[in-house]
C-alpha cells in the first residue's frame, strides 16, 4: 500500500528532474557565454545521472516487492 502513496511523489520528482534537464539544455543552447555553456552542460549531465539512478532505484524496489509477493504465494502452497 505504501507504494501506491509514493508513486505520485516519484512521478513529481521525475517530472521535476525532466523539466530541470530540459531547461538547462535550453539555457545551454541559448547562452553565448562559453563558461556558462559548460556549466549548464555539466549540471544537465549530473541531473540526468540522478534521474537514471532514481529510476534504477524504483525498478529495484518493484522487483523486490514482486519477489516478496512470489515468496508469499509459495509459502501458502505448502
């Protein structure tokens, strides 16, 4: 049940990360200052890595929950 209540939070966090990466990429394209472009690009890469890590963590949690459910079903059969 806790997973259902956390899903909107996860979606909000992913949406925020996606928006931030998109904004940084746009800022990088529009900027004419070379050091600023480097900073925008670097921060964009860091946020993308955070997003991927966050997604991997979500997948691992789902797999753990599915494994727990499978174990519970096997115990009932015995």
